[in-house]
């Protein structure tokens, strides 16, 4: 029974990591690439680590696997957010097919401050 769980978890983990790698190549802009790698790769790594914990069936391996999963779940979204924010503020263009820019008109490039209030002019937001 453990062998089946290990095969399923490691196969799914490998599939998600493969999808993250394909997403890096296929996504049209930096922001979508960040999204793909953060979600798919984190899930893939988590599934692979759970499979390793089941395979070794030791407390030391299981606790380390869970610690790595927790660390990945806490740091990957924060890192992706900071990379995306820095990219936006330095002027990396969004994909031409992007429909809505949530930050347009809310960032002051002179003071580097981000306003939480939407712009008064609705034509800027669209």
C-alpha cells in the first residue's frame, strides 16, 4: 500500500515540476512565469517530499520533509511577490494580452511609494 502512495505522490510531484518548467518556457511575460513557478513547483516539491517521508518511514526524515515543505510554503509566495513588485516598479512591461493592471496610477516613481487608494481618474485604471 505504501508503494502505491509513493508512486502516486512522486509521479504527481514530478508532473507538477514538469508543468512548472514548461510554464517558464511558454508563459508570455515575467509575471505569469513567476505565478507558474511559485504554484506548480512548490506543489511538486511538496508532493515529492511527502513521498520521500513515506518511503523512508523515519521520524528524522519526516520531520525534515515537513520543515522543508513549511519553509517552501512560507517563502516562495513572499519571494515571488517581491520579485514581481520589483519588476513592476523597474518598468518591466506586462504582456500585451493583459486586461487589467491593478497597480496602474498607484505607484509614484519619484518617491517609490505605493498608494493603497485607487486613482481618482477611472480612465487610468483601465
